[in-house]
C-alpha cells in the first residue's frame, strides 16, 4: 500500500472513530436525561429495609396465617413485578412477601459477597426488618432454589414448606460452566447499558411474557432494566452459583413438605434432574407444566389451585 493510500485509510478510520464517539456521547447524555425523567416511575412500591447499612426492598400483601416468600431467579429485573402474575390470586388466603436481593428491582447495588450464606443472611434480615415473621413457605424460582434448600438445611424451624416454581436443585449446576467469566461478561453488558445502548433495544428485550402488567408497570420494568440489568451484584451471584450448589449438595435433602412445579421449557436435562431430585422422596410432590421456565407467567391459575390444595394438606 502506498503512503497516500495509508494516509487515506487512516483518515477514514479517524472519521469513523469520531462518528462512533459522537454517537456514544449523544447516547450517554440521552440516557442520563431519561434516567432523570424516570425517577417517579422507579420509586419503590415496597418497604425499603436497612440491611447492614444498605437498602433492600420487601413487598408484602394479604393477611392469612401462612406467609409465602417469593424468591426470584437469577438476573430477574424486578421480582416484585415479576411475581405479580401469581401472587394477587393468593393474597385473599395467605400473606405474601417478595424480597428483592441487592442488585435486583428497587434494592441498592452493594458489590459484596454473594455466597449462599450471605444471600440468606440478607434475605432473613430484610424479612425481619419488614416485620415478616417465620415460619415461611418458601416459593423459589430457578436459582433461588439453592438458597431455599440451604435455608431449610440451616434454619429448619423457619421453613414450613417449599414450593418450587421450576426451582433449581444442586445437580442442575453439575452441567453448567463455572462462573469465572460471569463478572467480566455481565460487566461488559452493564457498561453498554450505562452508555445508554439499552435505549435502542425493543421493549421485548426486557419485558416478561404475558399481559399481567399495567402500562405503567411495563414502563417501570423497562426503566429498571436500563438502570439495573447485569450489575455487579448479579454478576457476583452468577460467579458463585456452582460453589453455592456444591455447598447445598453436601448437606441433606430437607424432609419438609415440598411441591415442585417443573417446566418442559428448560429442556430434557433440567426436567430429568428435577425429577431425579424428587425420586424416592415421599415428602416431595412434582407437577409438570408444559410451558417456559417462568412457569408462573403461563400457568398461574393451575398453580394457584395446586398451591392451595398442597397447603391445605399440610
């Protein structure tokens, strides 16, 4: 390549870099303006509880003698709204509580250890601060199944039963990669969101399936997604997933009553491992749901009926 051609290529590259830089600056400023405009949308709908100097959000509703604690899957943008597909159908008979872990929903970001013992300590402190007393019926979705099982192993007097909403069990993590890359992977995603790139994505990128949210709640969900998704707390939690599962696997299976809803949407291996976990365990009842992993978005009516029957029996 001649010197003149090299000079021309260099000039083109500099122009392209300049265009990208201007675009990113515009996107970043636009994102900051929109964050400011969305402040009313993201005001917490639950109680903001002080947990070790930081704020966690706990939402409660209903009256009943039995308390159902809903625990979200990994990286769920806002658990309080996520579980809205099912808990309104339960509050006439039970008290429900949704705990948003650090880095989720309306709770603060703290960049602290996310081993299962720390997760549980935070959850218990938040419930205590909100005046929600044990015993609880734990209702974990996906990864929170690990925390729920650890809770039953560590504080059995606090857990009356577990209702798994396509919950994870330790053996599910025998087939996943270690979490070494979780922090840099989520870090890159979060930097892109901090730059405002998420503002160009379609709403469906963030929103759940189903029509259980109001228009305002949909806007809140998207606003929280642009603020929170892939933050450091979620990344550290993913990083510790295999270690947390191994710790729970080293303990005994809880002998308390369990109802496990198992989806077909996560694939045959997930389905088989869930049923293998429940095999020869008379305290565990399993129900297959032919739908995606977020079972409560698709089968809330059926699940509500089964939950009522299960709790009546125990």
